């Protein structure tokens, strides 16, 4: 099969199109003939040598794919026994998505919502699973509460804004330009602030009459942590999923205690197939209806052919995009 490997850690030019042996699905796995693969920030970190694959995972980048099941490995049972060769699916992978074939645990597969293209489907698993498990499971966002989404124009951000709105929350967002803030409002944020120019803590305290925000989804870290804690309402929850600035900071624990705040967070990639499968089933139950009705939908900024993965990474690193970047795989090329 053709695949993109990281020939050398560093700039995008280290991504190289190569021939690799076809993967064989192991126990509990299915083999997917990939038609599209999502590009995510962790792929960039892996390319830079800052985010190693978990033990046993493919060394190839790529955490989400869409395509058709090409083969079924042994011991696929339970809920996962629903799949048959030829079924169209999208799936979360621990690695290996930038390729013509990708083996994934069967329980991490999801049906493609009706009417969705493979490109749209490939933009679902990583982002929607991340948002669901962090905002709704760990952050416990409830109808009638307020949600602040940092990086609202990113793939995670555009998903979180839409899901927050769809489940009855009032959503605020930050983004890095007037145009990106407008995109956040178009997706359902009632207020979007330019973090380069606006004092978003003061602005959102004003917007909530001094009460603060119930849940904050943050991928910045560093000095944002103290600002986030200052902005949280009593019983508020800060959910940390990345740290574009820094993973270390100094906070005042007294305000955590005084306002009974919760600081939580998670990573998705190292979790077990059973854990990821449980998130997938929750998504299918609670979110797939909204996707099928198009009340919620992935925002696709650009697509690139598999061989142009380096260009896709350059766009990702520029942060000029709004929504998702997707690689397309043509098996006849």
C-alpha cells in the first residue's frame, strides 16, 4: 500500500510517500480501505517528535479515517460484530491513517451518517470523540449552562461550538482574527472574542453579569490557566485538552477551593479500545442524529491528496484554516 511516513522528525518536508506492506487486521480489528483521512494537531506533534505513538500502534501518522471495510480479523464480536466487508465506516485510529489501508479495533468504528461524503466522515471521529468525552462527560456541560471554547475556529472548536449549541448551552468562543470570530458566531457562538485584541476575561464576566462561565474547553495552557480559573463560575469546570503555550503554570488554589472549581482533562490516543468504543457508542446514540439532520456538521476547510500531506501540515501549522483539513486517498493513483 501507499502511505505517508515520517522520514525525519522536523518540518513538513519530513513526510514522505512510501510503499509499505499491507497491514493485517489482528484480533478484534477490521481493515479499512481508506478513502479519506483527517489531519489533526497531534499528527503535527508526532511529526515534530513530540508525541510518540502508544506501544503497539502504527508509526504512521493519522488518527481518523473513512472508507470501506476490506477485511475482518478474528474474534470480532459483541457490538462490533455488526460490521461486514464492504460496509462504509469512519473510525478512530491510534495511528496509521495516512495510508491506503488502516487496521483499527472494530469497536472504534462508526457508521457514516446518511448523505455524508467520505471527506466529511473522515472529519468526525477524532474531533467529535474528543469534544464529547471532554465537554459532556468530563466537563458535564448541561442544558442552560455556559461554555467557553478557546480556539473556536479549529476543528475541535467548530465542533464544540456546534455541539454546545445543539445541547442547549450558551456558547462563547475566542479566535485569532475578525474573520475567525465571525465564523464562530455563524456556527452558534453568541459572542466571539479576538484573543489578540480583546480582554476576554473582562468581556465575558460582563456578558454573564459577573457570574462567570460554567465550562471552559482549553487547548492553550500556560497563562490561560489562571485566566480561565478567574473566569469560571462557582462549581465551574476547566477542561484541558492540549497546551499550545505550555503544560506548566502557577495557579492560586484558594480560588479553586473557594468557588469549588474542577480542573480536569484527558488524552484520547492512549486509551483502551474498550474505552474508545464506549465513547463511540455514546456518540452514535446522542450525536449521530444531529449529524444526520445536519443540525451539526463538520466544517471542511480544505482537502489535499495523500501525496500532499506536507502541504496539509503547513496549512495546519499556519493556523489560517477554519475547521478541518482532510487528506483524500485514491487507490487507483
